[in-house]
């Protein structure tokens, strides 16, 4: 029996849980996958949007701005890398320049500070890699970048350090009223009770709402494909460079990541049931669109590609509020800028739910999460000290990203612990470098077996039936 059950361990659910722990309430996160950050929160651009895109007066605009303003502090508290690198919207020609003026006006109306139109010369001086065809730009100094899965994992970890619980592999498929409470059933037969349910199920939010008898909104899905380039190409741009937006969205951007790579994408693909595979034509499409705004992208330095699925709502805005069904709160249709907005949505929902439950403040709550040691970021002196304290930090497992045995063991033992190869990768970057795990994955595989007592056939890439050895059969 919990006070609050949060359905979905993406960035929205993570921040709801984190901020709920400021109150004396018991909280459980119910996540269908075998790890948190399994949906859109793991595969997106990682941009902390300044807030000039969303239509004025919408929840998107309001939460975007608040989330942007909270992000620096939240990342400092959670030990997550964040960089306010500024965003540039690059216009090519007079028609697009007129759209910049509209974006500026909208941004100012939304409350975004420091927006500035740049002439052709100013734009090229600010970002020398802009393509020749760029004739003007909108500069937003408050745009930033963050690691989206790092943020989600850290927010869940901080919630758990403060007493929240996480149940993975819990796919909510049914619910029944029990007095004033809800009994929630998982596909596998488990059940929990909760006084309040918060629906943060991303692409599954419509299905989860229907479980409670709420069919008031539809969730659609659109795929976004990306190319990720090695660090050797990462310093091409210092700002996040967008094209002018279109009806299909914000367009293909070019940006450094907080870890020094270069990210190019996303596409926007309508599919009946979108998955996270890349279409054959995606690479050429991304390269062609990116070349309009940035030149000199070293596509030969590409190390991987991936795709994420946007879940948009037929109401064309975030749905954040009480459902028409008693005891159920909705955070649905959280498409972009949902990553940016997550801290603001989380604190808002936590306050609403705590008020409903008449919960008292939790004086013992700590917003601080101790950042696990990161060997590649240490000075030589810090490394020597770390190795003297724990020799496991003296053994490199992932050569490309310089990840040590100590960091991998920490990822298996720190809340929320990794149980899969991808879980270790998202927490430590082991397998994210140039060789994409060619050297380190067998070692990580063995560590998972040793730590959890798994048989080799039981180790998965990302939970479910993604068995590494048997390829899906067990
Ligand atoms: C291509 C792309 C690019 C984007 N770029 C940006 C960006 O640069 N900046 C930005 O601010 N935003 C961006 N976004 C938006 C942002 O990624 C999302 O808004 C955000 O991640 C949504 O988080 P969420 O927690 O609501 O959903 P998700 O991360 O999808 O999490 C939902 C979770 O619910 C779980 N779930 C579903 N059904 C059930 C069930 N029945 N029972 C239990 N669990 C369930 C899922 O497994 C999943 O883990 C982008 C999105 C995409 C797809």
C-alpha cells in the first residue's frame, strides 16, 4: 500500500517521484521495462530548450520556461552534467528570416530572456561552422544541453535515496477501485495499492488512462532518427544549431552533447506503430538537412545511430492535471520540450498531489545525490587517490570511454541499479565509444553474471527477451 503510485519511469515520472519525496508520503514507481529511462527519455536530442518554440499561453510554453530556469540547479543537486551552450536558429533567405522575427516575438511573450536577432556577419562570427547559405539567426543564450538518461537515472536515484521504491517489469494492465484507493495489476500478476495514481506512461499514457476508464485523449507517435559522431567531430559547433521550425517540428539540429560527441537529427516519421529502428534512407535525409545549416560535418566519424519515439497528444499541448476519474493524475502528451519541462512538471504535480493527500513536509528530504566517481573526468592526482582507496578504479574495462571496473560495480550497486548491458552503458558510458562495446561488453557481461548470479543465457541487452546468447529464446 502506497500513498502514490507513479506509472512510468521516464524523466516525467522520475521528477514527480523526486519532488514528492519532499513530503511525508510513500511512493512507488511502476515501470514496464527492466530499467528506468526506457522510452523517449533515453532517445532524444538532450536539448534544454530556451522556450521560444511553444505557442504562447500553452502548458508547454509555461513548463518549458520554468524547467529551463530550474535545470542548472537541479543538475547541480543531482550531479548531472549540464551546459548552457546557447541555441541558434539559422535562417537561409528572407522568408526564413521573417520567421525568426515571429520566433523572437513569441519567445519574448513566453518570457524567454536574452533573445537576440543576429545579422549574417554576427551569426557566422558567433558560430563559424554555419553553412554559407545562412543569412541570419536567432540567438537564445539560455538554451542548454543535458544527458537525458543521466538526468532520469539521477532523479530516480535521488527519489529512492529519499525512500521511494521502484518496481521494474511492472506493466500496468488493470486497476480496480478498493474503497477510496486503487489496486493496480501488472501483466505478470503482481499488484499494489495506492491512494493516488500518477499517469506518466509516455507513449502508453492513453492505454493506462483507459485502464481507469478515462478515454478523453489520444496519443499518437512519431519517430525521430539520429546520427551520433565521435568526439573527434564534437567540437565542430559550440552552440545547438536549429533550422527554422516547420509544421513537422523543430527540424534536424546539429549540437554538441555534454559528453563531447556531435548529435545530428532528428527526422520526423509518421508510422502506424513506430519502433526504434533506423530507416535505410534516414542517413541521407539527416545529412542533407544538416548541411543546410552547418558545414563540415565529418559524417565519417559516425559511431552509432538511434531513434526515439515522440508521443504527441490530440489536444496539441501537455495534459497535466487531475483526470476525470477520482484519484488519478495525468502527465500525458509530454512530447518535446518534455525533457526540459520535467523538473517543472514534477514539482507542480508533487505539490498538487501532496495537497490532495494533506501531506506534511518531509524535513529529512535531501535534494543532493552524490555523483558516482567518473575516472575519465579526474586529474592524475585524483585518479591516484581513488585507486589507492579502491583498486577497482585502477582497472580500465571500456578503453574508448576510459570506464573502470570500479565505476561498473558502482552502477550495479547504486540506486537504481543496472541489471542489463544497456543499463551499465547508460550509467557509465561503457560501450558508448568508438568501438561501441566490441572490447568491453564481454567483461560487463561477466560482471552482470557475477554480481547477480545470472546464467550466461539469462543476461540481456536491455531486459525483456533481449537475451544476448540465445537471441531472444530461452
Ligand atoms: C526524437 C525526440 C527528440 C526529443 N528532443 C527533446 C529535446 O531535445 N528536449 C526536450 O526537452 N524534449 C525532447 N523530447 C521530448 C522528451 O524526450 C519527452 O518529452 C520526455 O522524455 C517524455 O518523458 P516521459 O517520462 O513522459 O515519457 P517516457 O520517457 O516515454 O517514459 C514513459 C515510461 O512509461 C513506461 N510505461 C508505458 N506504459 C506503461 C505501463 N502500462 N505500465 C508501466 N509503465 C509503462 C514506459 O516503459 C516508459 O519508460 C524529444 C523526444 C523525442 C522522441
